[in-house]
C-alpha cells in the first residue's frame, strides 16, 4: 500500500513510468514525484513503541 509523503493520503496513482522509474500524483494534495511511502498491512497495526 503506497501513501503520499506530504499528506499521507492513499489516493496516489502513477502518471508516468519507463526507464526513469515511476512518477506518482496525489489526488488530495497534488504532490507529483517519484518518492512515495510504501507500507504493508502489518505496519499499520504496529504502534510506535515497536520501532
């Protein structure tokens, strides 16, 4: 599951790809870039004390 690094929204979708890699856009805040936060289902159930 990927998240926007700015607003933490999950409404992120790829707009370009190829040799340079993926470029993503956030529907909520308008962020455009190749950096997104990827976390699994296990990460959302873990509290901060486990890290």
